C-alpha cells in the first residue's frame, strides 16, 4: 500500500503512519502490516554510566577476497510467503472517468504492464504469470466531488460493490479469482475520512472484499489528487499504479490468507525500518533509485523487492538500475528477544547491548561489481531523521571501505526507550545524498 514515500516521510522521524482504511465489508486492507505490533521508539531516562565491550574480534580489513562479488553474504531480510495465493494469470480491469484527460493513457498502461519485461523481471520469482487486460470501465458521468473512506461508510467500497453486483449488464466484467479492479480516481475528487482530507493515507491502496457470491474481490485505487512523489501527475499515477498492481499480484487476499507479506522473523529490524509496510512494492518505495521511466512502457514505474537479488548481494529492487550496488552487512548477529511500545515480544536476531554498556560488532563492505569507495555511517532509527531523544552513540574504526573490507562499529546505548527494550539502528552506506543504501539492525537493551 502506498501512504507516503520515504522522501516525504523523512520529516516524520519514523513516526508510525497508521492505516485508517478499515472498511465495512472489506476483508483486508493492504497496509503492508504483518502484525508486527507497530512498535515505536520513545525517549527514556538516561541511566547510570557503565561500559563493556563483548563483541567478537573483528575481521581484519582486506581478509575477505575482494575479487569475489559480493565479498560477504548479506545478512538481509527476506519477504516470506503466507498460505494464500498469488495471481498466476492476472486480469487487470481499469476503471476510469472519461472526464480525466489522461484516461486513455492509464488504460494503455494497465493493458501493457503485464506483458512487459518490467513485469517478468520483477514478479516471475513469486509465481506470478503474465497479466492481461480484463477490460475497461469508462464512466461518462461526472466524477463525484469526493469519496469518503470512513469505516462506517466507505463510499469507494460501496461504488465497487455496486459495480460488481451489477455486472455484466452495467459493463463491469464479472470477477473471477484472477481479476483485479483498479480505479484511477481523477484529481478533482477529494479523498476524505469522516469529511476531513485523508490524502496522506490514500495515495493508493489495494484491498479485498466479499461481494455477493464473490468471496475474494481484489480492487485498488490510485487517487490523482493525493500524488506524492513525482511532480508530473500522469507519471505519479502510473508509478503508483505499478506499486498497487504488483502488490496485488503477489498478495491478493490481503487479510484472509496472505501471499507474500512480511519480513522473516530473524529480521524484524526490517519491519520496523519499513514502518510495518512490507509487501513487495512497499519494501522498495523508500529508496530514491526505485523510481524510473520504463523505456518499453514509456511510463514511470516503481521497482519491486526481489528476495533472490537481495540474497545474491545485488540491488534488491527490480528491475535493477545499471549501476553497481553497494552496502554493508553485519558479519554475525545473535538471538535476541525484544518488546516494543505495545508490549509485544519479538524473537529475532540482532545485538544485545544493555543500557549503559557498549558492544563492538563486525561489519563487512560488499558490492555486486567493482565500484568506488563508499562511507559507512551508523544512525539511530531509519537513517534519515534524527530521533527527538538520542539513545545510542557510535564509533567506527574504518568508515570508508569497498568490497571485501571490514569495519568495527562500537554501539553504546546511553538511554533506555520509554517503553520496551528495542532500538533500531541503520547502517547507512553512501557516496552522496542520492546514492545511499541501508541495512537496519535491532538492539535489545534489556
């Protein structure tokens, strides 16, 4: 689900962006949540001092074979498969208003995406087959002034119900288990929640609803009025459409029986870094290099997460840009048990660093091909916005490196979170503000 891009979210200081799209009759809203608990990171009192250093001896720089790419196996999160299906032969039904001057562009985009190289590259590993057009619904009536998505009276759900229940006499195709209805809502239409603007939560989403004799109707929206990343309206619309279409293909039953959703338990840090947004498109939406104009489609799209590429030490978002991917990885982690602000317990992997102590960890630099040096900077939270209260300080012995090099990162926990026993740390690899990659790790402070 698309709420806000990382560029827009940077000022949020990792505040949770909550999903408020619970809707009457909807079985599940794709909020990218795997039930991780919505933990946040709050300030706590500064404890008494103290220090230990029980990290394993760091590997000397250059010990790994720098001619092998990547030099180290990445310790990276992977999206897991639930019991639910994927769409093996998707049918994309584009629903537009003819008052929108770009409606033909959107129809062409949705008709073409499922047979493109973009689609094959990004989705084949998940068992998704080529998509075809399921038809167009062209609404000639003027668009409404607004849609309200309040739980008690979701007007978009009501609109979809009316269309599905009236099919095929009303020109809506009758859905089957491969159908996805995508509404492109014109820019003139406000998206509200109980009468108040709710664009921040409704740039785009996909949901599942039981409608009549159809228990799993998959539909989604792209709200033009709520465009959030690209300045051009059409570009932003196609990019958001690619996000929602890709996620629906890999997770069409958003609550009843999920498909590909959520990072593996050993990497709960990735859930926190993603603000619990953890479908295949969510996992890439916060990276600047995930957005590009696809030459075959002639439209802007968003790259999608690839487990295979992540494991191989390549850019995890496909189709990958034609440039070297570089990052760092912890060379060992340990089992930890943390609690977040909600009190939920998580058995995962990271590092145990009690409040008032420090630990030195070993980090390896890796890339998928030869490239110039880059800089490692550990940061608290997501690496983009400083926390209101600092809980951790860092020292890095070798902050500049390349494939095969190592660094010792000393993590000192100086303050406890107000609630829970976990702190998120992000290892930021960068050459510039536009060339950055991230590796989140979790610290247990209890």
